[in-house]
C-alpha cells in the first residue's frame, strides 16, 4: 500500500517525477502510473492502487478536466472523485486554472513556483502537513525543514520520536561527509534544466578564466583576437544546456547563440556613453570610468541576451521580466564595482574579474529564467 498516489495529466509527468522524488526523499512510498509495466491492465492496477493509497495528490492543470482515451470523463477528475469519497484527497495546482465545483471548495496548494531544491517553500510545506496527517507522520513538514541541518534534525527527532525516521535522524553528525552528501542530494533534486544550466555556468566560468589567463588583456589592455571567440563559445555551451535540459528544441536553442552575441555587441556599444556620463558627473577619475563602463556593459549585455532567450522560450510572465531586469541591473552594479579595481592587486586586469564574475552571474540569471521547462513558466 502506497503512502501517496499521484493523479495527473500525462504531459505533466516530468513535473510529477520531481514531486515524487522529493516525497520519496522524505521516506514516503509514492505511486503514480509511470511505474506500470507493459502487459498490465492499466485500469485495474490504477484502481487497486487508488483504493489502497493513504492519500491522493490530485494535480490540477487547465486540461485536467478534459476527457481522454476516447472516454467521456477525465481520468484525473474520476480519480479525484474517488479520493474525495474516501476523504484522502490532497489537491495541488501545477498550472493556473479556475477550478469548478466541487473542486473549488477544497483548499488547493499552488506549486507553480516550487522547485525540488527549496525545502522552505510555503505551499510545499503545507502540502507536507496535509500528507503527514493522512499517513500518520505529523512532523513531516518539520522534517523537510530540518533534513539539511544535522542539529535541527536531532532536535526534530526529539520532538517526533514516533516518526520512523527519528532513530536515524537522532544519530546524524555534522561531518564533512554528511555535508557533502547533503549538497549532492540537493543538486540531484534540482530540475533537469537547472542541472544542465548550472553545469554550463561552471564550465563557462572555468573556460573564461583559463582563456583570459592565456590570451586576455594585460595591464596595458593588449589582448589576442582569439578572445573574441569567447562569447560565441560560451553562448554555444548555454545553447546546448537549454536543449539538453528540455527548455528549447534544437532549432530555438541554436538561435540563443545569436541572442548571446547580440548581448555582447550591445555591451560593446555602451562604450561611447562613458565619456558623456563622466562629463555629467564632472570627473575624469579612472575608478569612475571603470564603474560606469562595467555597469553599462554588464547590465545591458545581460539584459539583451536574456531578453532574446526569454522571447525564444515564450510564456514568460510579467514578474519574470521584472526579475530579469532587476537581476541584470544587479549584475551590472557588481561589474561596475569590479571595474573600479578592488581586485587589481591580485590580478592586474579589471576586465578579467568582470568577465569571470559576469559569466557566473549571467549563468545564474539564465538558470532562474529557464531552469524549468517552458510549460511551467
């Protein structure tokens, strides 16, 4: 008998896998129809699991009420009806949808913005509270909060000694090995797209560091023309990550290289604005020049490139555009501060520090923009 049965539309299976994996990491036995083996009677197996499950998560999406497989009813709605009759229904919303009666009478947690890497997301913790009540684990949400902190985990074990995970939790010590396992577990729980994009970010940052150390500008600003290939190569790596992460098809991913190049060109074209702005401020100090140059190039370059990718992804909501703009401005400010030369004594090229930090910051912003599939944006 499964602790949790998940009812959902088949196109949401990647998202449901993330939910199932996160619940299994908390020690729950989860069942959804991806576990069906060829040759089994789908209806019989599903009904058997549905009737035995201790709670049923119903995943609402706009198409959840649509009939399927030639039938006159929706499987999701039919399973929700049975779960309601058994009083084990736990509804969640994976995409925005106006629920009709009687489903709008149930409190429904909104998981549109949840990611497996966040243990403290309010609707997710509320979902765990509801599941915990059904499966006899009242401390489930608190367990999720404490799982990455050995000290809090030990305290949790004292508060919930009857939980099946309490004996193990009480013995966890904050050793380097435990910390490493925690980090690897959290990384493994990230969505596929986020893993690819963060991997591409680290790769590009390392590649940029090595390239700049080899052919980057010296203290006099002299650099090799090989450096011009850097933005193209970096954009290509991010394009592969967007494709392999399932965010874009190969054709659209290829066009993101053009978006990256456009951002680089836009950053270069901010240079003529530096002198007029310095005249407005009434100074010719090199640190001010570095601040203005770094800010304009960093912010404009990031925003143009990310905006192009956002248009290729589509379905990006207004609040994400706002975050994209604010993130680009913040990245530009960091680049501007680096342009003032605080790290010049460590390595005598402000461009080196700006390029490496910009690559890291841009990758983080891109992960935030496209780290989940376009359908969840």
